[in-house]
C-alpha cells in the first residue's frame, strides 16, 4: 500500500500550548472514523516507528498524530503524563473539526497513560487503546524506569533529554499528584477500552496491564502479547493491524 499523504496541523491546547502535528487521511477513504495517536516519552510523530504505526492505522480511519508539549517542535515542557491530557483533547477537538464523527485514541507508554486519563477525566471519545502503559506513578523497579526517573529528576538528566532527545522536562514535583491511570480507568466506561501489553516489556511488567484491566469496568479487553517488548519500537505491523481492526469494530 503506498504511503498516505500527510497534512501539517498546528494545535493549541486549552492552557495555551502550541503543538505541532500531522493529519494523515484514511487510506481506505473512510470519512467518519478518526484516530488520535499519542506517542511515548521522548517520542515524536516524526519518528519512523510512529510513522509506520500511522501508516497501518490509516487503513481504518484518518490519523491525527502530534508531538506532546515539550517534545520536538511543540511548545512548553513535558509534565510526563499530567497536563498532557490537554494535548490529547486538542487533537481530539481538531479531529472533530475536520469532520470525524467517531474518535479513537491510541496511546503508547506515556501516551497510553495520558489516553486513559483523558478518557476517564474528559470523555467525549468512542474508543481507547492503551499500549505498554503504566498503571501507577513513580515506578522504579526496572532499570529502564530508573533511567527515566534520572532524566526527569536530575538537572543533568534534563539537560541530556533536551540535547539528545529534544525533550524539555518541567522541573519540580507534581502538586497535586495527578490521578493514576488505574483509577482513571474506572471512569472510562461505557467507552470501550483495549489494554495491550507485552510479556517481554522491560519498562513495565505485566502487573501494570492487569492493574489497569482490574481497575476498569466493562467493556474492556486485555491482550497479553508473547515476545512483545515496549511501545512503538517493538510494535509489529501485525499487532498494529489487529489494533486497527479492533478500532474499526468499535467505531462502526
């Protein structure tokens, strides 16, 4: 299938942050279904993995992907899952404005936590997919997550994230601490929720997926994927295709 044409978009959040993104119209010609794609921490809509996922998902609807605040060419600083719910809301609002009547939000890692929290606290969407997402905050029991916390909490870590990953991280602690994803999951129903997690995830073990699933109400599904690692970089095309089919069945 040839690559779909992309159209640049500029989003403005309710708290005044400018976000850069792109709209990829449906490759199948579908005009009602829209998909908002939320990347992980230090990611971008421009990353090859994210563009590959967008390409597959565009078979099932138009895709609006964007850089979270503090990432890439978007403004502001990342709060690593708190104020980013305003970013998703801006993308959902744009998808509605350009004509999509039914919207699914698909998030990876940090984007999964934001997708769940947005759906629970804001609502107004028709399906949610959380891939490789954490269920709770401050998790440090794996080496990759200890490295993430170093980048967030240490001045030298924030400098490294800015220089190497073009990710600008807000200083200081959350005040107040935002509702964790597993609690927000309870507020999503009756919107369908799909939780996808790999048994080879080196960031968040399967207990996070199960805690999210247990916290949610029906309708909900949990896919435990053998051999799947973490987030966008490990997402095989066949898995993304299955996610697209799930979205299609829940938006039709």
